[in-house]
């Protein structure tokens, strides 16, 4: 995996709260669908396939922990 | 060694046999908030009568984490050094996931402060020190134990209180009644004020244990250790703190549906503690089981009745924002109430106590609710995000910052509020003072000792301060005909800048900053801080 610099603080708690609020009231299937949409939208916002590929590999690398 | 409780003596009050004199201030509740307020007012020459239904200090350690800002306020009230000497100083917090450390933080990485980021000290010591401090003002503080307020009536320009004692009922009248009667405030209940907010389902077990060896293991360090999913308490969270007298505080998250009476029973608690400390001998000192609540009153000031501390707001404890928030209430209210009673300000100034402290308590509630939500995921998806955050936190710095085991209390900033004169500055108007060490020919001092208590104009570097009555003047790195100091280690200049004059309120918050502090500009700013520009709604 690659180590990403922290770009979220100092708003990390505000973000996390908003993320949980976005999921509030959804069942698990709906939440997974929301997550999928969110990943696609964040990918579009990043818009750099090299960065995205690196992030995908990095996220995947934790799977077998 | 466990604390020895000594009851305070009850003296039959005058009101039982004769008419009470009219009191300036009646403080309901002799907890840390009520006592601190009585001392603050006494230091300003204002009399108060303190009424408490009990006659001992807090049973159980309760509030233990006192923040740097709180200690600075207690320094002004005369017990800061004593608390620091007795308390356990700490500044490092460690978060664990299972048995692995995932993130640690240093709360005060810089030098040049009189007080550390936090000390741990049991609430009963703080109350004892405050009672002893209050007793140093026998002419100004009338402490009445076993005096239970059972009724009150707002008369418009005073409040009438009905008080039950072991010898019967009596009445007294006071210009102002300050309800410092805790989370279950009878004053609030009597007035029928809505006190609803977020209550969390999860319950927490809090235990104080006394042990010779350290539950921190071989490290034996005064730190704050927090576990997500600890090996000894699977799937839940746990917190460990060190207190004086070989007392340790353990917080354990319980199931939402746990039976709180059964959970507080020794046969249930002891195995849980053994799972943490192993075979090391220990003694249970105090146990409590409770639910978190995050609630505040819509309005802290109700004509002549004012709420302070837990009676006005309660938060979940992760973040040390309950007792610390209450002491900031006192710090904010004391000088304002004194100014109103002395005729230096209109009663409308007290509305800014609500404005400023309601904001502060909302900030505390927001932070502690976020921490509690992070600690206690409610749905499978919340659980999933939490566990993946923990997984990423093994090596991703951003994920470590997301781990929220309580964002620990920082001084509340009052930037942009009515009493402050806006200015661009390193320490913006509204922020609490940043302490710094000072040197003078007569001895060493700290900025907080020179600034707190009264309106104080401080000149940093090359700036000339006008001589104005009612405003204390201090110079730093300058020569003048008022007290001057050198900034030790240059900390003060680095923190505040050079060639600037800062006007501090009596509670140590900056209320104005000047490049050229003319008489007119300083007087206008001081008048504004005393509420001159407010509508007198009261």
C-alpha cells in the first residue's frame, strides 16, 4: 500500500459525522449502493487514472490482513 | 489510600429565628461550580450565600480530568498550584485497537506554560480545596450545608428561596439566584424547563480501583489509554486513567440493554477488572453505571435565575468537557455578575453569559456526541466504517486522526461575539489568553498571573500604553512607568507578536487588539466588553 498524507484534518470529525448522517435510515443494501455511488463520484472528482489505480491497489492490499 | 470523607458542620442559619438580610447572590449547590463561583465573586468583593442539601464533598471521583484552561482559572481562584501539586500530570494519550497501539497524541508539545495540558484529580479533592479556599472569605462567603432549597419564586428584581434545614424551614431573598445544582437540577425541574437532547443507548461502567502496582503494566506511566475492542473486553471500548493515591479510573462500555444495577454489583465488576489487571491485587473504591446524555438548556439566563455547570448542560464524558465546561461558565459569569452588582454594567451584560457559554457548551456537546458516536457504532454500516478506519489507522496518518476516543477539551473561543472588538491578530479577540513565562527584576511570573482578574492592557514590544483608570497596564519587552517584564524564551512575543497592545477581559479572554492604543480606542473597547453597546433587555 502507499501512505497517503493526511489532508482531512482538521475537518475529519465533521466529515465522519456527515458520512454517518448520509447513511442514517438506510438498510445495508441501500448503504452499499450509496457507498458505490460515492466511490464513483469521488473517482470522477479526482479524475486522474494513475492516482485512482494506486488508491485501488492500496485499498485492496489491506484485504488479506 | 482511599479518601477520608469528613462532613462539614451544619450551623443553624439566622433565618430560622430572625429575618435574613437581603443577599446579593444565592448560589444553589456547593459542588465545584457553585464553590468556584462563590470564590470568584468574593475575590471581587461580592458577597454570596451558598446553599447545599448535603454536607460532604463529592462521593466518588466523578470529574477527574482538569484541562489546562481550567487550571489557569483555578490559579486565579487560588487553588491551581495546590491542584497541580496533588494531581497526576499527563499529556500523552494512546489509542489501542485490540492489543496493538494505533495512535498516540501529545496534548502540549510546546514549552513555556505554567500548567500542563491535563491533570487528573478526583472531584472530592477539588471540592475540598474550594471549600477551604471559600473559608478564607468568612465575611463574603456564607457556606450553608444541609440547607436544601425546596422552592423559589422570581419576584422580578429579586428571588425568594424556601430552604429546608434539619431545624425547619426558612426563607431568604437574593438579587440573583445561581443554580449550580447539577445535572438533575431541582431548580430547573421546578421551573419546568425543557431539558431534552440526545441520550445514548450504550451504558458505561466506571470504576475506581486502588492498587499498589500499576495497571499500565511495566510502563507505569501517567497517560490516557483508550482501547477500541480490547483483548480483555471484546467488541467494546475501554479507558484507563491514573489518579493520585494509587487510584485508577477504568471506564468500560457495556451492552445497550445491560441491567445497570446488576452491572454495578461487585460480583459482576470484579471479574471485569481482573480481566484487565490480571492477578495484581486491587480494591474497589467506587463504581457507577450510567448512560451518556448530551443536552443543554435553550436559555441559561432566566431573568434573576441563572444556570451554570451541569444544570445548564450535560455532555458525555469522553473529552473531559463536563467539569471543565462548568468552570469556564464560572469564569465567564463571575466578573459580569460582579460588574452588574457594582453598577459598572447593565443587566444586559448577563445575556452575553448566555451567548458565550451556550456557544461553548454547544461546541462541547458537538465534540462529545461525535466521539460517542464513533465509539459506539449503531448499525452494521457504522460498524464497517469504524473497523475499516481502524484497519487503515495501522499505517495511514489520516485514518489515525479519524479515530475519535474523545477530542479533549480546549479553551472555547469567543471570536465574533458582541463584547469583542474585531481585529486581526495572532491571538484574535475572543480567544483565551495563551500563557507565557515572564521575567522581571522583582522575580519571575507568568502572563496568566499578570493578566487575569481585571481588565488588563498588555503592550508587547514597541508600543505605548495610555494610563487609564480601571485598566491595569503591563509591558513586555519594553520600558515604561508601569510594571514591565521580559519575555522569557521569547515565548510571549512569539505567541502574541510585537508592536501590539492586547486588552484582556477579567476572565483572560482577549477583547481587543491595537497597533496604536489611543485612550479613546481602549476606553471604547473596554466599554464594549462591559456591554455598553447592548440593548438592555432585562
